[in-house]
C-alpha cells in the first residue's frame, strides 16, 4: 500500500458532482449537421457511456474493506453539445454549449440527475487567431488530460466517495495530472504557426475562502507544437502554466503551476509522457484552493497504446505526491491501468479495463466493462 488516502469522503462527493470531462468535440465524432444555409451552420454532438464496475477495497483498517458492484458512467459523464457558426465578412463567429449528465441518480436520491453546463462560449476567428469568451475548460493541465489514453475508459476510484458516489470515476485525475476545471474566461489563441500554437487566457480566479479577495484574474497559458518526424511519425509537445493570488485575510495564497508533456506515434504505437508541479491548489485542482500557501503537489503519467484493426490496447501508470498543507502527503496516490478498446464502428466502442489505485492505507482494484456511443 502507498501513501495516505488522498481524498476525504466529503471532498470526493463534492468533486464528483462537478464530474470530469474535456471538450466533447475532441473525442466525439464530427456531429450531426442540423442546419447549413447562407453561411450559418448548426450541429449537435454527444456521448453516452455506461459501465458495469466491480471494485474491491483493501484498507489498512479491516473494517473498511468492502466489495462493491455498480452500473454507472465512467471517466466522462454523458453529454450533448450544440455548435453554431456564421461567416460575417472576414470574421467567423462561433458558439458551443454542452450539457453533462449523471446517469447514476438512483444511487442515492432517485431522480436527482445532475445536469452540469461545462461549456457555454462564443468565438471570433480571423487571420489573426481566435478570441473565446464564456465558459470552457481551463488551459493549465488541459493537454495532459486531453492526451490521456483512458479518457473513454474508467480510471481510479481511490476513495469511498468515488466507489459509491453518483458522479464519475476520476480517470487519472489525482494520479498524474490535475483537472482543468471549466471556468469563465477571455482567451486568445494564435493561428497555427508551422505547428506552433499559443493560448493565453484571463480566468475568473478561484477563492481561498469565503470573502477572500482576488485583485487580479488568474492568468493561464498553453503552448503546443506538433510536427511530423516523417510522414508516418507525428509528434506533439506542450507546456502550460497558471498563476493567481487570493487573500483571505489571514493568508495571502499564491497559486502557481507548470505542466508539460510529449507524444509520439509510429506503426500503431503511441507513447505519451506528461507531468506537472503546482502550489496552492486542492486535491483535483484550482476549484478547491488550500489554506496553506506553502502546500504543493506534483505528478507524472506515462502511457503506451497499440492500435491494430479495430483494437486499441493501453498500459498506463501515474502518480501524484504532495499535500494540501505544508509537508503533508495526503495527496499521494498512484494508479495503474490495463485497458482494451474494441471499435464496433466509428460511433460505438466496447471497453474492458482493470485499475489498481494505491495509497499508504488502501488498495482499490476495479474491473470495468462498458460501452461508449458517440455521434
């Protein structure tokens, strides 16, 4: 067994209600075009996933040992998204809204299905790049999670709140990266400069306590570079960062972070390595700031996948270390995954996955069997 249990029951339940996901347009199919006339377009896309999950908890305290079987969603909630676009001279105006749904409502409160609006933004595109206004996923750790090979799978359930809750599992959040929480923002993205792209955003800052003061918005940025070593060997590199300050009267908490990663693909093989370091953040990220300015956490994730025909096999291992107070190790967690994705067609995928999550006091083994439907 590894380090201390990273998430209390209360904090897990709180975070699972927020759920875990990234932009639907990234992993869904192109969507269904509903309207295209006079330069105006409107389309819909979505995802539905359901898993049978069998989890076994082996705790240092034997009274906490338990076996649990569930039928629930996986790392991603189910969602439906709508996309609009209109060409106006030299400007392309766009908009996206997406609504994320928990299907495990009968677990605790019958029809208490949570509907979470993760994206509600507009865009203005031109030769000079793009400006996004509204709510979207943040930039810090964004490519880390977007590059996760088990995004359509299940992932870690290291605490009772994730085993029993009506929200999602946690993928590799807390065991390799932090979650780029959806945030109100004003973000500029450069045009593609021979594979180099830069995004810089002003984010609504996170609070360190009730009535805390944030004199400036949070600043986040992400730089990505993609190229082909040969026509059949694409590579991608990325770095991202964030900084903000929050004064709750007794503590001036500076939150800073840096994330990085790389991916290379060849002959059906995909290799990915990523990591981050941050201070002044909570268990999953900036939505829950800590009360100790000296708190820090860092993590890394390595993955390999091999695709052949309709099959994709994945090996994954990630770790976080650190705590929510100075010198603590209550965020220490590691997760190892073996997964098999079988594509029936471009819209339907079957998944079989085994995860082992380890802290200092607990081992959790999970077997997940499910299906993912996209359009």
